[in-house]
């Protein structure tokens, strides 16, 4: 028989010789399984509304882009303003190989990883050379340059129209089931990224990452191979972002650079980072859901919605200057929890 | 242990270090003194790999280390503290020292738990164990200096470079810090190259003193020899204070 006992700040449940404690205030509900369970059960409530399923699938994908970005920002101690470059590279690699060479999604997956890793490795020296604002500016320009290429080589990339008709990852016969399956696949991808980021953050490598983010010269003096770490934490998250591009290609079955490469898309990622807390993995999920819902809510407003996101971004910068985000401010349990503060450094 | 020969370093038109050479024997405490702008910290930056020398040689344990990156120099057994403490402000004292334990000495595949355990030992040694969960930004200057010392010791150095370890400390704290440095030398068997402006401390602590002025070596000798040297008095106090 389970016995419940109400204490000042917690509920204690006793069953046989076991004791379970639940703190009443939600901010102490640290068990991520609660969040996972909610996300898993979500389609049961909304499976009749494909628009909602698409919205939450988009939220999962936005989170799946932001989580590796947080890892990258801490690991390289630089603020990357253009992670969508690898989304574009991954997406176009998968789409072109599938359309023109008929490659199976599994093969395009491998090709996406190889392509993103190769390009990221080639560009990784910018994490050593470019510092502070210069790094941010370079990374800001790269996706825009790639977007231009998609217009210049319109025969290949199909410019504004984009590529359509790629083979799907799954086809369950009914449209509703397909939407539900894509939601779960995107959720699995996002949760996998969350798990990876969380494991890294809590491991010996996480402590080293934090040291690099704090002061890379001092970290180097303490024996940390900063250059090697920077290359790894530039390439690895880039590959993870590229995989999201691959996923979009084989689920939405359409991919246009004009959707993912412009600054508007980065604006959403920035808002997620600011709301969820800079470089804080769990916050990215909350931020992504906020942005995806906000985007759908303001869509009927027409042209005004182009102004809403920049306004939200400015508000987040002004009212959340410490970089912990709404989620971080609320959720931080101990003052000693390491919260990466990302700064645009001069050195 | 450490041999420096013909070291040159310039920043644009400014010759910061010019033809500096001296050696440090194992187990010694060597003081590096000189007026402001003499090039002491530049020498330390060159030895620790922060800067690359234009010319000259730095040999440590018989191996040339000039031009190596700081992390490789750290792995060979040289670590340093900073004139103005540079802690990881958003990290706790324990986490800061854990970074050194994990990356400094040769400890392959050490778990985070074991590393934290070992880091606790260094914090205990410098008297900061009670503050292990305090963020570095909340520590006072003395505690920051001790944290830097713990961080450096955790890399298991053979040669410790101390850059003005007493700067900003009151006499009581300076005396405690000096005791700590002596006991670190005794317990860990380290050699120390020490930049210091507090003459009373460095003259009591060092076995040998190297004096720099305008980026060049002025004098080298025991504290007694150095303190009575006319050139040193002139460099510090001006010509009119020299008693002929």
C-alpha cells in the first residue's frame, strides 16, 4: 500500500521499504523524463490536426539545430551566426543525390555526414584565426553566399523553387500516420541530440569545454589542447546540423535554400538561444516550441510577421541580458551550476 | 633545468626583451625582478609559450621548448600563475582545478569523479576546500591567488612560474601566501621562477635573483649581492641614491 505524506515543500510517497520524494515547486522537477513523456504523448491529443503536427515537427527540428549550435558556441568559444549553412549543405547533398542519382536515404545520410564533415573541416581554421566579431561576421556571410550560389547555379539547385519529390523516409499509406511518424522521428532526432549534448556537458570533456569558453589562453596554459577541441566542436555540431537538413529533405520532400539559408531563419535560432538560455541544451527545446508556436500564431498577420521576430529578439536581448534565458532563470537550481556565458570577445 | 640563451622579443618597434640569458637549477627558487616595463612578464610569457621568441633558445630538461604551444609546454612540466588572476569566473573552485587535473599531467582516461577527488586534494592544500563550491567570481583576491596556485599545482609541474603572487595582498595574507609557496615547493619538489615587486618577500624566499632593466639582464646573483649592487639601486631608485 502506498502511503503519501505532505511536507512543507514536498510530497513523500512510501511503498514497502522505498521512499520517493517529489518537490512541489515545478522548477525543481529536474527529471527530463517528465518532458519526454509529455512530448511522446502530445500527438495523442492532436493527431487529427496535421497543421499542429507539422508545427511541432518544425519545433523539434529547430531544437535539433539549436542544441548542436549551443555545443559549438561553448566548444569554440565563438558565436556562430550561420549554422544554417550546414543545414543547406546537408539538405542539398541529400536532395541532389536522391533526385539525380537515385540514392537511397540511407546512402544520402552517409553522404551528408561526409560532405558536412569535409566542408566543416575545411572551414574549421576560422575558429583559430577569426576572433570575436570577425568570426561572427564570417559565419553570418557564409550561408548568404551559399544562397547566392543556389540562384547562380539555378539549373542544379532550382533557385527559389527548390528541389521537390525526394523519396520519403517512411510511407505508412495514410497522410495522418505519415505526419505522426515524422513527428516521432523528429522527436527522436532532437532527443538524441539532447542526450549527446547532455552527456558531453556532464563528462570530463564538458568541464574542459567550459574552461575553453571561459578563457581559452588560461585553458591552454593548463594543458588543454584548445586548437584540437575547437576543430572537433566546430565539425561535430556542423555534421549534426547537416543531418537535420537530410531529415527535412526526406520528410517534407522539398528543399529550397531560400527557406533555410536567409537571415530570417537565423533570427529564429537566435531567439531560441536567447529564450532557452545561451548554450543551454534543455532550454533550446522550450525556445524552439515557443518560436514554432509564435510563427504559426502570427502567420495570419501577413507582412507584420516580418517585424515580430526582430522585435522579440530585441526584447530578449534587452530584458534577458545575462544570457540565461527565461528557462535558465527559472530552472537554475544551484547558484553553482555552470551556465556558459557567451560573449563576443575581442581576444 | 631551465636554460635561456640570447632571448629576443620585440613588439613592433619596441624591443621588450633583448639578449636575455640565465638558468634555473632543479629545486631552486629564482627571483626575477626589475622596474616596471623591464620585460619580466614578457620573459615569463616566452617561457610559458604565450608568446613566440624572435630569437634565442629556451631549453627545459635538455629539450628545446621555444615556439611550442602552451599546452605542450604544460605537459612537459611548466605551469604559471598570472599577475592579475585569471580565474574561470563562472566555474566553481573545484571545477577550475579539475580542468587542470584532467588536462595537465599525464592522467589518461581519468574519470570526472576521480579528477574531482584529486582536485579536492589541491584545494585542501591551499586552504580552499571549504570554498570548493563557490564560484570563482565570488572569491576574494587572496583566495583567487590560492586558486591559481592550486590550479597550477594540479598540472603536476616541475617548474612553476609565479607572476607577482603577492600583488595586492596585505602583509598577513602575503605571509600566509609565502608559507604556502614554501610548503608547495617542499611537498611537491617543484622549482620556482618568481617575478615579484615585494622586495622583502623575494629577498627572503629566493636563492638567486636575476635583475632585468629595459629588456636586458642587469645583474644576477644572491639576494645579498643584488641588493647591494650599485646598478640595481640606480635602476630602482635613481643615480643620486647610490652611495659611493
